[in-house]
């Protein structure tokens, strides 16, 4: 049977590249996103619907639709995430804190909750959560994002323990800085704050990695494909870093 994958936040950025990679590998692919224009522009052959990953009612409907149309789900990529505010902890706004946790963490939990209900009866499945190197090292002035991405790893490990006996594996991918519009925005903001050029900030990010380059979304997508595949059948509960080995976050 053709394997089936859902990618949340899959209409742009890393999620869209993941979706294309799964499509190229022969999967049936369903993406969801809140960006309605991007959902409408998703390449042919990929099922795309609007859904807020942090809204339980919308996620319940989405998984109901997947059950009705596909009859199950083999791979879940819980990828929804927003950057959240950049602020010193003493200036942290509680509403912005909650919003960041809501998309990054509630979104991952709801995907796992409804994904488990679909996968358990089949006795098989792979869940892949998009965390971040921020969920391993921390990032100054990004407390809600960091807290959420650490929590996603804890969620993933718990899910792996609960669902392993049902043939379901759970892992997280921790990308470093990934080329694309999102990192361009992060770099531009940092350059402005530090009075540097964007190129200098970008070079600093690359210099802090062993491989001296930023990741591409394709690097993250290739890892997701591997984690979804039978080749990874004994890998569960792991947070896999895809960042060229960041060893100096402030070079
Ligand atoms: P992006 O900004 O390019 O795309 C994010 C997508 O998420 C957009 O399509 C947006 O519409 C969608 N989205 C936002 N809120 C949503 C919600 N509530 N429900 C559903 N969709 C929603 O970002 P990206 O770089 O592709 O990031 C994807 C994931 O990778 C995120 O979880 C992010 O935290 C993580 N990540 C990114 C980087 C990086 O450098 N880009 C590094 C580490 C981790």
C-alpha cells in the first residue's frame, strides 16, 4: 500500500520541502497550514488544507478527514512552529509567550494525540517532530521558542515510550539555521540589532559550525525521510541534530 504522510505547516519553508521529498519518494502527502494563499499554491498531487495546528477543533476535523479519505496514517511530521518574540526575559510579554508555546508545543501535542488515535489501530507508524538546536542549547532572548522546542523533545520522548509497544516510533529533528525566508528574517533582525550587515551575521552563523555552512531544507527533509523509513526501524525517542555540528553559537 502507498504510505501516507501528513506534514503540518507544510505549505512553505521546510515543511513544503519535506512534503515534496515524501511525494518524490512515492508517498501520498497531505499538508496543512494557516497560510491560505500558500495552501492554494501547493504543488499538484499533494493534498493541502487550511488548519491551525494549535486549534484542537481544527485538528480533530483534519484527522477525521484523513481517517475518512485515507483510512489511516503512516507518517506524521509535526512541523508547525513560529519564531516567537525576541525579548529579554525581564521584558517578556505573557501573551506572546503563550502564542509561541501554543503553535510550537500545543501544535505538536495535538498532532501526536490525534496521530496516535489513527496509528494505534494499525499497530505501526512514525512520528517526526520538528524541534530545533534551540531545543538543545538555548538561544539568548528567545525564551519562549527555546522553552517550546525543549518541551517538544520531552513530548517526543514520552510519546515514544507510550506508543512503542504499539509499533509506533517517535523522533525529533533539531535543525540549526536553515537557508530560507525564515532565517533571512532572523538574520535581518539580528543584523539591525547589532549594527552589522546581514552577510556578516550569516557568515558568523556558518563559522560556528564544523561544516562552515547553513543547512538547506533538503537536509532536514532527507532526515525525515530516513526516520520515516524501515531503515530506521530501531530508532525511536531520539533528537537528531541536522546542523553541520554547531559548536560555537556566538563566534
Ligand atoms: P517558515 O516560516 O518558512 O514556515 C512556517 C510555516 O508554518 C508557514 O507556512 C506558516 O504559515 C506555518 N504556520 C504558522 N503558524 C501555524 C499554525 N498555527 N498552524 C499551521 N501552520 C502554521 O518556517 P520554517 O523555517 O519552514 O520552520 C518549520 C519548522 O522548523 C518550525 O517548527 C521551526 O521552528 C523549525 N526550525 C526552523 C529553523 C530555520 O532555521 N528555518 C531552524 C530550526 C527549527
